[in-house]
């Protein structure tokens, strides 16, 4: 086998590989001979079919089979011979492909990029610092009350905060459109789950009332047939309900596992849970800052095959988060930015781990597992599940390694503490919306 390598880009390589004809022909002949005892053809006794007849009948298919295996085997051998770290599968282009002659083909592939880890000295990592005050606990109790609210039928006109059960029928230019009609549909006014025009059109309606409204779809609406369109909706209100929040009494408190049922114990339990969530939120924010910094510090050529593979993962994750929605028809461009970032960070983190010989710390793995288990009613059951499931344990080990990477970066970068309100740290989207 002859191999030549041409650099056609920073990370792209073209391998021209030539395989002697006798290597392929010999393998084809060997397989055809082994088939003689199994081939059954009219006019011949089993096992007595001439090799020339077997070759005539099956030679082309066996040749194609041997070719496919030869591509895979010789490419792997060529990569090892040239000491190349290839990323993904190659593109194969045969140059000479004829039985009885040498096989020559070109394999185009990306290799893993070689780069140096940048200095962290100029990197600034912002670490949020927040405290839980009594007002934060009051707000959390109100959130818990809201989660336990009950709905009661009322006869008055509906307002923000009420739930309206409606029938509606939507049309554009007099034509009904898919997904524009429903019956016994609940809308919580003020929750922002429906278009603004739709909710505002419902406000003030009462049980049994009918009405027609116009709803303007925004230009960036996901459905192509509705972008920027004005739709007419016929509305019928079936019932109006208002929310009733429960009293914070012993019965309410006991629902959240505080058997004592008193307010002081309840607030102490809430503070403890909030503190755990706060610590996790700070970790997440710091990790995000570290990863953003690592990405900004490095310019790396990304292997196309790795990005394409990651696009598939991102697409599947989004589909699962959307309840199994079919996203196969969406273009790769929608997922390429996130996929490219993941691949880039994966390469950077991998290089840091390799160069610094970082290894997952068993004590930290146990500590993280115990912390995770402490949030469950039966902690020991969860611990036993993870320790008996190697794949599940890998997720814990990977999380510990991420923490070690963050610690390594922060040990060299400039860390600046930044005071933030608990609510802003826990609800960054609301903070952005307010801004």
C-alpha cells in the first residue's frame, strides 16, 4: 500500500492511497472459492459449480463487498502509518476503480487542530455574591401559595389573573388556518402565554359572551403562513374563574414536609432550600463566565465532521425539550452556532485536561453524588443506583471534571466578586426583561 498526504488547509488533509490489485483480487478469489460449496445453480450438483460460473454470477457483488472493506481497512492503516489524529469519517473519492488493476482513491479528512492553551492572566471572571434576606423568603412563600392556588367559577367580567375557558376560531383573509381553532381552551390572563392582542381581546368578557377580535401576528412568528398577518378570531367565553390563594397555616406548611407546622421551622426550611439553589446558581454563573472566557481566548479551526455530529445532538436535545417535536426539517444553520461552541469548548477543555494531566477525584465524585442524593427522600437508594450504573456515574464524573477545569482557570485568572440581588441571580430572564 502506498500513501501520500497533502495539506489542503490548516486542518484538512488529502490522503492518496494505492492498494495493489493482487491484494484485492486475491481476497475476491478467496471468497468466491469459499462460496462454491454453498452455491446452488440449476444443472450443477451442490459443491460442484465451476469457479468461473460462480465468478460470473457473484463476482461483481463480492468485488464491491471487498472494496468497501478495503476502503475502511486501508484508510485506518494509512492514518496510523502517517500518525494523523483524524476527526470524523473521510470523504472517499476513487480515482482508479477497475477489477484487475490497482485501486487508487483520495480520502479527504479533517484532523484535530493543534493549538496552545492561552494564558489566563488577562482573563477576568465575575463571581456573583448574593444573600438571602427576609423579603426573598416572603416572595418564595408567595410563589408556593401561587403554586397551590385553587380556581373558583365567577360571574363577573374577567380581568388579569383570571382564567377564561373559551372556544375560538381563527381565520386569515376569510380562510381558517391550521391550529387556529379550539374548544374548552383555558387562557390565564396576564400569564403571557398567548399573543398580546389575543389576551387583551378577552379582558372584560363574561361567561356566555361572544366577540370577534383582530390579532396581529409578529414578523418573527414561527409559523411562516402567519408571519406579519392579521387574523380574525371568533371568541366564546364558556366560564370565568378567579384564583384563591391558600392561607399559610399548619396544614399548608405540612404539605412541604415541615411536620412541626410552625412558621419559624417553615422559613428555616425554605432558607435552607434557597441557599442550596443559590450556591448552584453561583456555580452555574461562574462556569458560564469561565467557558465564555476560554472561548474568547482561543481561535481554533473546527473539524467539520465534529460540528456536523454535534448539530445532530443539539437538534435531538431541542426536540426532546419540545416534547418530542419533529425538527428534522429545520436547517442545520439553526443549530450550527451552538454546536460549534460546544465543539470548540470540548477541544479546549480536552487540551487543558491532557496538558495538565487532570483526573477525576474520587472523593469529589462521592461528595457531588452525596449532595445530589440529599435532595431526594431516599438518598441511599439514589446513591446505590448511580454506583450500580456506570453510565450514570459517568455524568457525575464529567460534572466533577468540569468543576476541576473551572477551579484551574480561576486559579490563574482575575476573579472579581460582583454583588447581585438574590432575585436577579435566580431569575436572570426577568432582569433582562425589566431592563
